[in-house]
C-alpha cells in the first residue's frame, strides 16, 4: 500500500495556503490574534516568504511556522535576529511530530539563509529540545511582560550572541494585533 498521501511535506507557504493557515491558527490558538498577526506580517516590508512554511499531510495544511526579522539591543547598532512566531498545528494533528518537524525544517532554512539568532516566546518544555535557552541568560529582554522561562533564544552560529544584549525590538505588527 502506498503511504505517500500521508507523508508530511514541509514547504514554503503559497497564496493558496492563506485561508487554511488563517483557519489553523484560529483553531490552534482558539482565537483570532495569531491569524491577524500572520496576515499583518505577510503585508509587512520585512516579510520573508521563504520563512513562512506550511506542513501538509494528506492534502491538509496541518501546520504553519513563521520567522520574522527583529532587532536586538542598542538603536544605533542593533543586532539582526529572527522571531519564531507563531507556530501552530491543527488540534487534530497535534502530538504527531508535525510541530517538531516544522521547527527543525524552519531552523535549517534560517541557517541556510545566513541568519544567526532566533528568539521565541513559547512553551518552555518544547523549544529547549531544539537548543533554545532562556534568553535572560544571554542578556536579552522583551519589550513586554512575560515569564523568563517562556522567552528563549537560539544561536544558529556559535557565539552569535557574544557581545549582543538588550531589548528585542519586534516589528510594529506584533504590537498592533491585540
């Protein structure tokens, strides 16, 4: 029997995926904020289409991950980085490794594109398996209140955060969606 129909495919998002991605974010996060954020980020000047990835299984867009440019530190010479946000998997497809596959594939695409630093605000029991550590330990701060354990950073290049510290500046779209 051919199982290729059930094979997980991770690929860059296309315009045909916008509706399914919007629906999956609404279902996964039980609200509209993340889907509005994705739509706003797609329209932003900093949007990187190659880093908006979908996971397709059995013809269904079951997951999505997005990486957006952020800046760290001092306004005169900020360090470039990426924010992993959001990442979602349809509830019926969760706990099947789709989220992990999206993160692994996404991080590899970020590496290939020459990015060095990734930050995420997420589940502290999930992201450390990919090498994320508490960002506060690396001298990074959020521009909003959140527990230290949910704000994490990953150096895609060894010592990429050496000499880098300060507040992460997120794109305006993150602040406008509420």
